[in-house]
């Protein structure tokens, strides 16, 4: 994707020598990218502090890039993290800056305030780093194994549960997201497999009770073909699936 070259170029331009590397994760790294349903996920690793001006300049450039015809519908999601927190992994992981398309309006309303407040810790980074170590792509900078240390199993599991722990209450609103993420979480718990959403569905077809096959297949089909999730699958059935999967994961 040419847009990845643009991401590398603007990140290097803004951060300069402070930049250790840029690492792609998510569906693009797994090879199941869907431009209608996926976003571009990456982590920028820095070795020294970036200024408030640099943060605003960087997110401004990313939002402009989201207007590019090649940018996927869901836009860009990224975090900026210090190298020292990666090599000797810290959990929950501190981040210096975060942006996704979900925050676009908030940024555009007040760029300085957004960048001033957008830092803290993020449990999701344990999952992102695990994916980077398994299938991630180095877009620029040091190789993955020189930057990212071990993410302990218990940290990754806690990160997974942070992501899907509310699935019983929320699955009816986002059935594709929760069905596929519950499947990939179960695959890791049972077999230590780090899978994409599509890979989680394939694993589930072989390992879950057959009564859940139509549900998983429907989610996989919708994810793959950008089609609507079937309306005839009730919220009750979805919640039952989520309860079963959380029980198995736990």
C-alpha cells in the first residue's frame, strides 16, 4: 500500500532522530486487510521526548492522510511509545500519544488540548506488541526483535479480557467484532495461537461446538465481504455465545 510509504515519510519527517522505528500490526500484518472494514494499525517507537508542537504537527498530518483516496474507510489507528517500555515490557504500557479516526473530531476541535491530554497507559498495547512479535512488519527502523521484549502470557491474557470482557452486554451492538475477537482469544488460551479475526473464525470452525458454526460463519462472511450481519440472529443467541466463550476463556 502506497499509503504506508506516506506514513513512514511523515513520521520520519516529524520525529527525525527521535524515531526508533515504525511497526505495522493488525489485519494488514496478518494479510487479511479489508479496506471497507479495517483500519491501518501501527506503533511508532521513540527514544526521546517529542514536543507539543511535534505532536500537533504529526496528528495534523495523519488526519490529512486520512483524506487520501487510498486510506481505508476506518482510517488510521496508532500509538507513540517510548523504546524503554518495549524492550523491558511495562504493563499496563505507557504511551506518549494516541490517535484513531474515532478521535478525529475531538482533535480537529482543539489540536493542542487533544495532544496535551492524549497520553497515559493502555492495556491493549500488550496485545498489539504480541501481534508485532508474531507477524508484525517493520516499516522503518530497528528489527522487531531488537525493540520488543517478551510480553508475559498473563499480560496478554489480561489485555484480551480487557478487550472482550464486556461482550455479553455489547455483542448485539457489534456482533462481528465480538464474535471474531472471542474466537481468536479462545485460540490463544487453548493453543497459544496468535491469530487474526479471520484466523480466529477458521480456528473456531474446527474447535467450537458445531451449534455455534452458523454464528461464526455469519460473522466471518460479513467481515470478509463487507456485508451486513444477518438480522435473523437474535440478541439472545449472541449473548449465549458470548457467555459460553467467556466461560471457556476464563
